[in-house]
C-alpha cells in the first residue's frame, strides 16, 4: 500500500470490466489503489437491513456491529494517512464503517461505472451548467432548511424553481424532477417505508400456462387532472412466484425467467390477468422507501432526470439512500446525498444549512464532510452518505442562466416533437405529448414574457450572424420600436407568437 499519495481508491474485487475501469481511473487521478474482498448482493442487503433497524436508542450498538463487517474488508488500511478516499462498491456505506475520518465518496460499481465517471469529468470541464435549483418541500416540519436554501440560492444568483406546500404535489415532483433543467435538487420531506397492498395475481404465460405471482405494492397517485384522470405510480416488492420464495435457489432451478418476462410484458400491454386479489396491508412495506408529497407519496423512480442532464441530488429525508439513491444515480445524477437511517429534524436542518453555506467555495465532498462534523448527537453521527467523485463541484451561476434554461427546454421540445413523428406506440406517443404540454406550460408560467422574447431575439441575432446576412435590424432597434408602441403589449404579442 502506497501512503505517499493524497488519494486512495478502493474497489471490491469483481470479475468484470469495472476493475479495469477503476484501475485506469486510479492511475488518471494519481491515486493509491486497494482491492478489497468481493461483496455479494446478500452482504449489501444484510447491512441495509441492520441500518433500517436503527432507532435513536440502538444506533451505536448496530453501528459497531456493522463496523466489524468493514474491518474484515478494509481493516488493514490506515485511511487517516490520506486526504481523500473513494470506494467503488456494490453498495456498502464504507464512510460509516470508518467513521468518515477523512472525506469519503462512494461510487456504485454497477450498472455503468464508466459512464458515471465520464459524466462527472465532463461536467467539471465543459462549463455548461444552468444556474438552476429545484427546491421541493411539502412543509412537513415546523422548522426546516427551505427558507435558508431559497435565500442562499438567491445570493448565488441561481434561478430557483420552488415546489413548496401544495405545489409539492405528486405530479409536480414527477414532471419537474424529470423534465426541468436544473443543477441541483433539494428534497426536504418525510421518507421511509409506506403501507399498501398484498397482491396475488394469476396470469397466463406465452404458452397459455397459468402462473401465480405474489407481491406487495405501494402506490403513489396524483390529483385529478383536467381530463378527470388520476396518474399513478406503482412500486412492486416481489415475494413469491408459483409458491417459491422470490430470489430463492428453488425458483432459480425451475428456470421460469421466461414466465416472469411474460408477466411484465402482459402489464406493459395492459393484458388483464386471469384473476387478481388485493389485501390492504396496515404496516410499512419493507423496501418501499419513497418521498412524501403534498397529499400523496412518490416512490422516487425515474427513467431520466433534469431534462436528461446530470444534476446533484440532496435527498434530506429519512432513510433516503436505500433504493432511491440507486434510482436517482441510474437516472443520471452525478452526485447523491442521502441518509442511512431515520434522521432527527434538527440534525437534518443544521447539516443542510452548513452544506449549502460551503458549496460556493469548496468541492461538494469537502462541504459534505465539514457538515458531517456538525453532528454532535452520538446516535446520528455518520448518518449521511455521499455518492459521487471527490472533485465534483456546483459551478457558479452563469450570466446567461435564464437563456440556458430556456434553450434546454426548447431543445427538449424539438426532440419530443420529432420523436412523436417517428414512434408507432400510441402509449409512448401519448406520454410524449404530455411532456410537450408540460414543457410549454413551464415556458408560459415560470418565465416572464420579456425573458422569452429576449431569448428569441438572441437566437435570431445568432442565426443572422451565422448566415452572414445584412444587419438590417438588431435587438436594440427591436426593443426601441417596442417601447414606442407600448412595451407590455408588444412583449405579449411577441411572446404569444414565439410560444405558439
């Protein structure tokens, strides 16, 4: 082990391409390298189950028990001799295991380690951020960090989209998280597991044979829309298939993968099952971690986020790492901050305030580490976990922030409109139309008419310059003409023309 370097990168041994990527990454950042014993999914789930059982009274005994697991994997390394550490892992929270003695970041080994590293390196070098923050809070707590964040981002000249109180609805969280361009999303809400239903479903596979699948389901739902419809999102926790425990060796031996795929295909095609029975569950469903919205709950699952960009996600709710951390990272997050067990509100508020007070002048990991040191209560120490790279930052807001945000929305509108013309699936086409409708609503409601018009004028000026056309008119002359004829009315006329 080389102790003469600032950084150490540790990776769990695995017989796949991730080790090759990790070794090259360690060489690129001039890091020491440590290969830890391999980690199975069962080991990760065992640690997760221990963490989920932590309460304010038993945090230290369970933490000590977990620490023994980490000692067996990395106990031979003195991490205090390094300035930073990165763990590429199947999902173990090594920062907790070594009590964050130095700034520690985690990177998921799967599903695409190379792409995750590329996204972080690309963001730090391309210098095309939006200067945009999305702040979500249904105001569940009498004292929370939301107002502090609003003031902080205002001082940083960020455009802040606020989903606060009744605006923190299921549909707004779904639409803005996926389709609005932002650099950082902050979630201040209740987390944890929710209740739902135990479902037993009979269905036919592609050969006409009947199977029985059993699962627990948690359902999030929106309010009634203008078409008198409610949007739902279902999270399924599978329990049994044809009487065999889900994930068991017995089920694997039966080689029923084809039938499970047929079940998923039936749901996709909305083919009705032979029989279905739902029973209400009056207890939290294990693994159903979600985000409390105004009047509902969201399971935190997305195909993409931030209009297909790579933002920072700070999910300051209870037990916010499990499953939701995976979901946001898979959807494109380049950094994710979450909690490992239930967090005390006063701890969460102080941690968030300290973090955001530091991000202007420090890398995100260093701001995270210093925030960790503000936690004095023994039962909540090292409760937060950082997924990302040690060099990641939140870049300053650019002078043309509004223009960049609008430009990204305009690009998305063009791509979705083009997709509609090419796809054959009615369902996909309908979803694309809903996204287009949302993006147009954003342009209408979240930006002033002047901002939209100024954006279009700049685009036209750029087009004239690119085409090398005579400078017959420019933006100053256009604005001068508008002021003569009544600025407000002219902005409205031009705005309606551009949007429509």
